[in-house]
C-alpha cells in the first residue's frame, strides 16, 4: 500500500535527487527526509505543503494518494 512515506521516496527518486539534495533544496536536514521516508515520522503540515509545492503536486496526492 502506498503511503505518504512511499510517495515521498517515489517523488524524490523520480526527480533524480538524493536525500541530501532534497534536504538542501528545502533547507531541511537530511535526517528529517530520512525519518519521513522510513515512516518513523510524518512531515508536519508546513513541510507537507513545501514538499507538494517542490514536486508540483497536490497536497491531496502527497497525503492520501488522490489526484484532485
């Protein structure tokens, strides 16, 4: 089942980015990206909005996997 965690990984890899590159682009720590991708933590709303904007996707897709 696809989750926010797996969607973050997919979006990052599809963009050809490492965790460090994504972290640098978003002014976040690589550890934050790693925790999100492993499912140990979920991004807060502000970070989820930042990710959706960065990957040019809807927040609904990122959070729920729905295209609106």
